[in-house]
């Protein structure tokens, strides 16, 4: 029996019926709705906002949250598969879902009051309220402990001043989860679009994640009511706890991007005739394709086990760091190699490889750079903090 070229270890057989159904639904959405338009959207540097309604209808926003808040009650493996299938289309679409689900709905769910959950989560699940997550600041995202944005108590309100940079969804967002330093440690605030002193400015000229909105946020004495402070967490563990959720999903996403690239390169190399034989008939080419399959298979098994650990409540942040590092590295190497196998044809967005390769430059950088995750693993091994 022939093996599936993108699932050589039959990882799919390890999925439950529900997990397979989720994967199939999102795969269909990506094939029918994302892939036909995404090359142009990337060219035009346009986030395809017209897809948000369908993404919400499919239940992909806050998919793991309880149904009482509009969530889908899915497990973490299903969420991972959603990320994988969306990123097979484009990292920008997966980013939109990651930020809304893991970085905006999750902190409201995990750190918010019942009133805050009722107020925002159902509308966010329906795609009526879009969120963004403001942690990174212009002076250095790897070191969020050195945060300059401050929140000062003023009667019943807080006054927020500072700036955030590289914020996904910034100009699309109705609300921003902004992390700020207070006298009592770092705290999270829900800043609403239109609050005086709050502005978002889109970052242009990106060569990566062009089908995604990235912005700077500016806060100049923004008056935020106490009702918008997330009361149930203080300190850096608040934002880092959100990052653990999002990074987990990001371990799965690049598997999708890598599969899309391998699919394209396999098809191309079997059809392209050079020196009187298909490109794929050369040993040097088969070695490269086999290497891609090896890396994808390892990444699939890593993410699946990570998801099973997460669903069992046993996942450690260091394990997420290892998988985020491994899977982003595996995907960017594959995307670049596939681009090369396409020759000159590989340099336009008519083919997917260069788009994925460029997108993955962001994916390997955001949510903790490759170096940050390597140092997290190094710290675990040695017990020495090298940051
Ligand atoms: P440390 O000072 O030791 O710890 C602070 C507190 O946080 C706890 N903690 C974690 N909790 C949950 N998850 C984690 N991953 C955690 N890591 C640490 C820790 O236990 C401690 O708690 P407590 O109770 O003792 O106060 O912090 P650290 O030394 O571990 O952190 C250093 C470092 C470099 C790893 C951290 O600062 C870091 O991860 N830096 C990278 C920052 C980053 O990833 N930024 C991402 C911004 S968001 C983004 O990129 C979105 S892109 C989205 C998209 O478009 O898809
Ligand atoms: P820096 O922290 O300045 O790092 C520069 C270089 O130094 C990197 O190579 C890094 O690995 C290296 N380095 C850092 N520390 C060390 C060390 N101790 N030893 C050795 N090398 C080190 N942030 C948000 O808060 N919300 C978002 O929604 C969001 N979306 C993003 C979307 C995109 C498209 C991008 C590109 C970024 C986004 N980010 C977001 C920001 C992202 O998290 C940061 O870019 C990332 O954390 C790195 O921070 P930095 O860019 O300031 O780089």
C-alpha cells in the first residue's frame, strides 16, 4: 500500500474522529476559499477581511473555549490542526486566528471577570469584535520584562502611556489587550478603539506576512476604566501564559506551510523535464525531497505529542519552545529549498513557495525568536539562565 506523501507515519490514524472532521473542514475552507485568492492578497499587501465571517462561522475563533462564551469546546489537538490547515494556505490567515483566539480571547477567559467574558467573548467568537495583543515595544521585543508602557491609577480609571510595535491586527482591531507596568507589576488592560489618546498606525513595506495587518500602537494618557483591567493575573506570567497558548498553535502552523511547499515542489519536479528526464528522477533532487518528508514527519509527531500533553494538562513551556524552534526551522528550510527547486518560476507569487518562505521569516521571529527558544531549552538543560 502506498504511503501518503505528506503523512508518511500515518499520524492521521492517531487522531480521533472529531479531530479528523475538524481537519477536513478547515482543509476544505483553505482549498476553496484561501488558496484561490491568497497570492493576489499577498501581492496587494491586503488582509482578506472578507473571510472573517466564514472563519467565525466555522467556529475557528476561540475554538477551545467553552460553548457558554461562544467557543467550540474543542481540544488542543483540534486547535493545532486548525492552525496547520490554515497555514497551508497562508501564515497571515493563521496569524489572524492565533491572535484572536490565543492572545486576545484566552487572556479575557483566563484572567478576566465573568462580566468581561460575557461582554467580549461571544462577539469575538462571532468575528464581530476583533482583537490585537500589545506586548512588544520598539526598544526590544525579546525582553518584555523591560517594559516602558505604564498604567497609573487615576480615581476609578487608569491612564496608559507608551507604545507597542509589530502588532498583528492592530488597525483591524476593536479592542487591544495592552500589557503595561503598574506599581503592582505588569497588568493587562482592554483598550477600546476610539478611546481618546489611543491610535494605531499600519506598518507598510513588509516583505513578509503581507496578507496580514501589522501595526504600531500609540497610547498617550489613554483613560481606561477599572472595569477594563484584567484582574486575575499580575506580572510577566500574564502575557507569557498567553504566549504559551499561541506558541503551541504555531508549532502546528508551519507544518501546513511546509506541506504546501513540498506538494508544489513534488508536482513541479515530476513534470519538469531537464536533460531528457523529469527533474525528480535525479538522485540529488530525491535526496532533497526525502529530507523534506523526514523533517515534516518529525514535526508532525512532535506537535501531536505536545498536543496530547497539553490536553492532559502536562505540557511545559520548554516543550513548546523546542517544538516552536524545530517546526519553524523545518518549515523555513523546506520553503527555501522548494523555492530553489522551482528555479526562476519560484520567484513569483504564482507559486506558493516564496510566499511561504517570506512569511516564515516572521513566524520564526514572532512569539519568541529562534534564539530565545534555543536559550529556553539551554536553560532547562543546564539550569543556567543565559538571557
Ligand atoms: P521570568 O522572569 O523567569 O518569568 C516571569 C514569570 O512568567 C512565568 N513564565 C511563564 N508562564 C507561562 N508561560 C511561559 N512560557 C512562561 N515563561 C515564564 C514564570 O514562571 C514567572 O512566573 P512567576 O510566578 O515566578 O512570576 O521570565 P523568563 O526568564 O522565563 O522569560 C525570558 C524570556 C526571554 C523567555 C521571555 O521574556 C520571552 O519569552 N521573550 C520573548 C517575548 C515574546 O515571545 N514576545 C512575543 C510577543 S507576541 C507576538 O509575537 C505575537 S505574533 C502573533 C501572530 O501574529 O501570530
Ligand atoms: P529583538 O528582541 O531586538 O531581537 C533582535 C535579535 O537579537 C534577534 O535575532 C534575537 O534572537 C536576538 N537576541 C535577543 N536577545 C538575545 C540574547 N540574549 N542572546 C542572543 N541573541 C539575542 N508582538 C506583539 O506583542 N503582538 C503581536 O501581535 C505581534 N505580531 C507580530 C507580527 C509580525 C509580522 C512580526 C514580525 C512581529 C510581531 N510581534 C508581535 C513582535 C515579535 O514578537 C518580536 O518581533 C519578537 O519578539 C522579537 O523582538 P524584536 O523584533 O524587538 O527583536
